[in-house]
C-alpha cells in the first residue's frame, strides 16, 4: 500500500460526507476580543484557549513584544547553543528563577520540548524513568525518545510509585520520576506531597510539569507544588509559557547548578531555534503582571467556579477541582463529538479530547476559563450548554466519519500500547 494512503484515508474519514466541522480543523477568522472569536463568520465564545489571564491582549505584553521586535528583529534564526543567547533570554530566565526563589531557569522553544529535553538530557541507557501511566503527550513522547528503561505507575497513586521504586535495583541515584502536577484532561492534582516522599525514600529525582498550574494555582501562582507546600522538594519544575503566560515557549526551573548543562546536552534544545524576541519579551511582561496582580488569579477562580457550577446545573458530569478549566465527561466518541458540534453550532468553542485511559468511553470536552471572560459571557456559554443538552436528546449520529479519531486524533491524545499497558515496563 502506498505510504500516503494512510494520510488520504485519515483526512477523508475525518471530514465525513456531510462536510460538517470536525475537531482539529476549525479555522478562526478573527479575534474579536477577550473570550470571543469569529469562526466561519460567526461570533463564537472561546473556551478552548488556555489564555488563562487574557494576556495575549494585555497592552504591556503587546508593547513588550513590539519593542523586542524593533530592537532584536523577528527571529533568533537558530539555537542558542549555535547562535548565542540574547540578553532577553537571560533576563527572562533570571526573572522566572527569582519568581520561584530557585537558583536557575532554562528556557526552551516550547513546553513539550522542555520535558523532552529534561528527560533526554538527564537520562541514558543506565537510568530509569518512572512516569504516571496516564501521562499525556509530552511525558509519553519523552519516554519514547530516551534509551533509559521506562517504568509506569498507577495514575496519581504514590503507593504504586513507591512500589515501583522499591522494586528497582538499589544503587546510585539514577531514577527520574516525571509527573504532571495537574491532569490536563480531568483537572485533578497529583498527590505531590506523597510523591515527593516516595522519591525521597527511594533516592529518585523528581520532575513536575506545571503546564496548566503555573500562574493559576498556588499562593503566588507557582502551581500545585507550591499549593501543596513541596515546591522546594521538587528537583525540576517544567512548564509551558503558552498558557498563563500567553506566549510560546517552555521553561525548567531548578535549584540544581547542573541545570545549565542542558544547554549543551539536550538535543531538542540544541537543535531547535530558540524563543523569538517577541515571545520571550511578552512572557517576561506576563511574569511581571502575574506577580503584580494576584487579583487576576482570584478572578480566574471565580470564573471557573461560575462555569463549572453552571454546566453541572445544566445536567452534565464535570470535574470538581480547582483547575482553571472545566472537564465535561462526555462518554463515548459518538456522544463526545456530537456534543462538541452542538456547542460549536450554538456559538461556543471548547476542546474535545479523546481518551488516554484504557476506556473508550472517557471522551472529555475541556472548557478553559480566563480571568478575561465576563460573567455575562460565561452565562451565555452555560445557556448554550443547556440548549445543547436538550437538543442532544433528538440527535442521531449520522456520520460514520469519526474513525479518524481512532487512527490519530487531530486534537487530543491517542491510546498507545504504552498507555494501554498500565504498570507494564519497557526495558
Ligand atoms: C501537561 C502539559 N505538558 C506540556 C504541554 C506542552 O506545552 P507547549 O504547548 O508549550 O509545547 C502541555 C500543553 O499545554 C501540557 O498540558
């Protein structure tokens, strides 16, 4: 069979015969303001963006990006290891390290690369990487890119982690545990206190990914580890700059002096162009804003509460956490995608995420909140959810199209043998 056959059938199946919108192929024509966009000429409430504080439009972040372009141009055109470091990179690293009260920070071109770089840079053939069995893509892909032995433990179970660590051979500290602070699909926080404890007892280093919790959780916005009082017990905190910080990029923060060596060692860092002047400068402005305006976090929390309670009252099963997004447990693929389409048709955009657990019935719609949403916008969204539920009672799934999502979802995560084999080892 021709190599391109898979691609052709994937597209055809995804589109279906009715030509209706499908996840992963929505085109946004214009941004109309905080929380609203134009899709196919229609005003649509945006709850699919992790622009948690609306800072992509803050006048300070925009001005910082514009000044940086005027001063440094549009691109770094290469890796820092090859082309050198701009003062802007060093300034943002210092600011983030200072925010965390840690020794150092290292920037990456994306959050995804930060995880790949830290795992790949730290671990090799003689080492063991221990990860939550329901980790999402960045961690899962990092385990595919390392020659280290990979061991998984049961989702959010510190007991299972401790058991897995105890079963490993004793010896020098060559064990690296990697976890997401906040489950990016269901929004529940990892038991970091107990995870730290298990790592300590068994001599393992710990990486915590705070992609959705940086800026949004913790007394000063440093995430779940801060909220659980164990920030300084974590060896490496990684995060995206694309969510709360409204930019593009990733970062790793650590008290370990050795962090800087990733500048020479980590292949996804060494072989990729570094963050552009505009993205680095806007992230720096965003850090300053989040440090100066804790009230933004309060507002985000209030908005998430309003949306979560409204959607729950409308009859949906939702997560009950402090996450800045509402997870709507939609059931199987047919129901999940049909609901997503009804919401879009009603004027609300949310993310649709296919299961990365064992069950094919774990489809989740994720509605991300922003402190920039007005309570009137949230009320309108809840109204659309209510109507989508009522109209859903008559809806029949007409298209045989969604097979694509079983092959490779354009949006969301995919069940792979790695995740299917919960608590199995790959050696
Ligand atoms: C847990 C987690 N890690 C990593 C990433 C990837 O971040 P980025 O988009 O900056 O590559 C995301 C996406 O937000 C995420 O949710």
